[in-house]
């Protein structure tokens, strides 16, 4: 499952920590970047490489929301629903997104284009509500109209 390059990169990561097992998080990132998500086989291979059990690696991968244990859509929307964003209407906006995409937070739209995830604070409370697209595009001061434009843009991509 893991490419020889990925295995080599993980072994290289392991040399950067006093305890090789500490490389588990960057190893998960590395594999997720390459595969788009973290299937069971990849979790097992990471566990074998870093010297942890599959259960321990899965525990890390399921604890942090940035790791995906299910196949993702082409784009991922992380939508903040923490208190400052909630005070500025994020709950209504999240419901609007769910309705527009035809899926609940944590799921992927039927066309496979967009995965919607609820997130804790994304670090832009002074411009709430906030969302993050594909881990890179930080959008603030959201409105229902902006959400509609963004979804249309992502669907066309
Ligand atoms: S609470 Fe939403 S960005 Fe901080």
C-alpha cells in the first residue's frame, strides 16, 4: 500500500525524534497528503514502521480532526462552529451548507466533490464565522451568500 518513497520518508522522520514512535503524527500527515485519506492498511503499515500497535496509531488518527479515516471528497470544507463563530450565526450557516450539499457534517456530498467537516476554532475569531477549504484557503466574515458562491465554485472545479 505505502510507496517505497513514503516508507523511506517515514524512516527518515523517525531519525528526527529521540523516540521513533513520536514520528507517528508527521507520518500520518505524510501518508494522508499522498493518499488523500488514511485507509486501514496504511494505518497498519505506519504502526509497523514506527513501532506502535495498529490500535495506538488508529487512536491518534481518530483523535485529531485533521486526519481523515474515510475517503474524502475532492475538496474539504472545515467549518468552525466554536463559540465565537456560533455567536455570529455559524450554526445556521452550517445547516445551510448541509442542506445545500445534501449531507451532514462529517460526510461527503453524493457527487463526491465536497466533504463537510465541523471544526473547533480555526484562529480567526475576530472575523467570525470562519471556514477553511482544503487546509489552505481561510475564509472569514462568511455570509449565506458567500457560502453559496463558494459551493458553486468548488462544484465547478
Ligand atoms: S471560534 Fe471560529 S475561528 Fe475561532
